[in-house]
C-alpha cells in the first residue's frame, strides 16, 4: 500500500496523545479521521489549530461525532471511513478518578475496546489496530523493571479495565489473526497533558505562583514515583507498532523513575522559588491504593522497532513550566 492511501481513525483525538498523533500522521501524508463526542463546547483546544486550517480540515483531516458506548455509530463511522489503521486512545484515563466512577471507567476502558475489536474483526479489509494499554495493568508488579511478560496485577479500577482490554486484544490476535498491538505505555507528559494529572498540575501551579496568580499548590502523595517520558515520543511508538510486519505488544518507557517531589523541586527551581513555601499536602488526593514500583523495560521496542525516548527528565519539566509561563503571557497580552 502506498503511504498516501493510508487512512487512520483515532478515538480520543482531542486528548494529548490524539493531538500529537494527528500531527504526526498528517506529516506522513495520512488522511486522519477523528471521533469526537458531542459536547456543548465546540472548541477542542489541542486540535483547534488543525481544524482551523482550511488546507487540512475537510481535505485530509475529518472529525466525526461518535461515542464509545454507541456501537451503531461506531460501525457507521467504520463503513464511511474504511480505516487502514485504528488508534484506540479514548476513555476516562485518570486513575484516581476511576475509584470514584468505576463503572463508567470500566465501560470506556474495557467494554468499548471489546466493541471495537468486534467491529475490526467484521471489516471486509484488514485493519491494523492499536490499543492504548497502560503500565497500570502491572499494579503491584511482581518484578522491576516490568517487561511484556510481567503478570498483570492491577490495583485500580482503571488498571483492571486496561488489563481486561489488553488480554482481549491478545485473544483476538491469537484467535482471529487480527493485527492488534498493545502499547503498554508508562506515564507520558507534555504541555498538552490534562490539568488534573500531576505533572501538568505542578507546571501550571508553579507558573501561576511565579506570576502572582496563585498562592499555593495543593498536592497528594509527594513520594510516589513514576517513569515519566515525553508524549511526542510515545505517539511515534504507537505508529511504529502498526508499521511492523507482525502485530505484538510493546512496553514504552524510559526505564527511569522520579518522585513527585523531584518534579516539584525541578519545577520550582526553574522560576527560582523555594517549593517548601508553596506546596501544601492534602491527603484527599491520595488513592486508596498505589501501584508498587512502576518502571518499564523498553528493550523490545528499542530492538525490534528501533524506538528510543528523547530528552531528559529536567528538559521535560522545563518544557512544561515554560509552556505555562508563555500561556500566561499570551493571556495577559490579550
Ligand atoms: O499521578 C501522585 C499520584 O494522575 C501520578 C495516566 O495517564 O499514567 C497516568 O496515571 C502520581 C500518582 O498519573 C497528586 O498519587 C500526587 O502516584 O499524574 P497522575 P497516573 O495515576 O500515574 C498511567 C500510565 C495511565 O495509564 C493513566 O491513564 O502522582 N500525585 N499528588 C498526584 N496525582 C494527581 N493527579 N494529582 C495530585 O495532586
């Protein structure tokens, strides 16, 4: 197949990963179709620049109203778009929130993936299917670092739903020969990260404190450690998985962990303020359980797909804090 015949369908196109992936695929000459939920707010900030670009929108970039719970519409979108690649990224992805809204989280992260696997199985032409799995499937991991073979022991409703969907993807690959890959992604961040994830919350809070817009930053567990990478690198990994000759599962990670406290220290250092003065601890942000020691071994994707992460932890923190400072500047200039 020629590159320009490729049509990608992305669920969750309005999110951090969906927006970076759209940019990457447009660069690679794909036609990109995104599924969006009908909301009263028309503005989708992360993809607005593409939607406003007349040379792209309606030419090589299209949005379709749909909902993960609505199988009829999903099938209709498939019939109209006839995607050669499906990137399934949508669904409630906040781990803490999944303890509060477990049913809808499991519907979206679990059952909706099954629905899409069934639709993909019924397509007249083969579809390459990317499933956004997560390091949360490992939960209380039995080994460190985790590999594709580490047993799944999730510790949150979100992790359970992702484990269910990850195993189903394997079953559909083995039983029906479906080309489906699980990208087992560790935390990946950017200035486009949702505001209630800890890195963005810190970057935003630090910038607001530095500019006198806030007086403190209220956080949960500062000792939590995560394997944090750059979202832009991780969407490239998604694409690479679907270009390989065989479908498989891959860990995508940096192999390095840092604590929330280290992120806080690095972020406040950028604006030259003492973090201890501003950070308050609120146990209501703690989760009922935390995964033990999540750090990924990305040897397989490095070897097979020649993927590697770019940048360092301090660079990531800087990129995020500087983006927040710039956003405040733009706003105050308006
Ligand atoms: O929390 C701690 C919190 O919400 C990171 C999702 O993309 O990555 C993400 O899940 C850590 C946790 O991400 C606050 O307790 C402290 O230990 O940024 P987070 P996450 O839960 O790791 C995985 C791979 C996914 O798949 C998920 O979809 O930071 N923490 N204080 C806090 N976290 C939040 N959100 N807010 C705080 O105030």
